[in-house]
C-alpha cells in the first residue's frame, strides 16, 4: 500500500518518500518510526530482533497505509552495513535515522572490555559506514537527510560512562564536520544530543533518570530541527544541563558529569551494559 497520510507534508516532500531507521525496535528509533509513518513515509526498519520488527511493521502498515520493510541485522557486525547497503540499493531513500547504539554505566576497569569495544564498533564505525554509503547516494540525487545521535554526555568526558561519552563525542564532531561538507550537495545532517530519556534503558542500567524526556519528545524535536540546524538538544533537561555545563571549564564539566552519573546509579547497578541510542534507545 502507498501512504496517504501527510502526503503534502513539507518533511516528506523534502526527505521522502522512504526513511530508513536503525535501532527501530525500541525507544527513540521506534518513536521515529511511528512519527514518520504518521507523516506518510514508507519505512525500512533495521534492528536485531526480527519478531519485534515484524510486529511493528504490521502495526504501522495497517494504521497508516505505508509500506514497511524489515531488515533484521546487528550493525556491530563489520559485514552488516555492506549487506544493508546492498539490500537497499534500489530503495528511494531520502532520510536515514541512525538510532542504533548502546551504552554502559560503571567504572571503566570493571566493564567487559569486549563489550566496550563492541560499543565503539556500533556507535562509531557503523555510523561512519552508514553516513558514507547513504551520503553518497543522497549527494548524487541532490537531496536527503541524515539524523545521527550524540548525547548530552558527548560534549566532554563522563566518569562512569567513559566509553559511551567518547563515542557520542565522536558522533557529535563527525556530524558537525560532514554537515558542512554535505550541505552544498543538498544533504542535511543533524546531530541529536538528548539528555536522559525515559525508556527501558534506565531500569536495565540501574539508573535514576529523574526529569527524563520521552522518546516521542526526542523524535519530535529532531524532526522539527532537521534541515534547519546542525545540533538539537531535545527536552528541557538537555537544554538546561547543556547551558549550565557550558558555563564551566572542561575539567569542571567532567567533575560535574561524574557527580551526575554517580547519582544516576541505583544500588543494584552492577549489571551488564544496556543497549541504547542517543541517550537511551536500545539497538534492537
């Protein structure tokens, strides 16, 4: 079926007709899938859990009359992105939302080093590969949009979440750089840098999230900023903490982030890393 909802929508006219979303099975990725389907985008949903994706695809296709394709794969696998590019070679993609990722919380030397390295693979390497492959296609057609995910913790070091913060710092810098390069080709690049987001990540990571944003707020804020800004911080807490921390020297920001992260760890926080994107979306 062809989508009818939002056919005259400015976002779809500029970035449609099809959007690809990684990490689409949960959290922020799922929220993007819902909001884009509501605006009439056909979708390609990518995550690890095929049954969850199939259920979501059926729901969105039935509710909004859009075509939804499912690709179950783990993007931390070095072979995954080339396979994704091959399977979407003929898809009329105008928008890519790279929401797959995960984070960990706890002392670095207490973490599983293989998991930390896997985090770098997914949060950084796969984002570079996706941006290069789809960026080339979009530049060739003279239009498109890439939505990448930084984080509030990506603007400086974050004790107790050192690897995660570093991966998000990489994405932030990367997005700023390629945004300037791709703009003349008609391609908009947006870094979404949320603060705490209320999803299953909080409970699984043993974190007290406090005044967290919702995945729906993050997706809505990002889509409103796409094509207008290079970085957006959706949610009041992200904006407030970002402004407050900007007043401090970098070493001061690191100290404050250490206090914040320590306060977010619950008593039973000695758990395995939780999968997320942006601040808190599972990679699926």
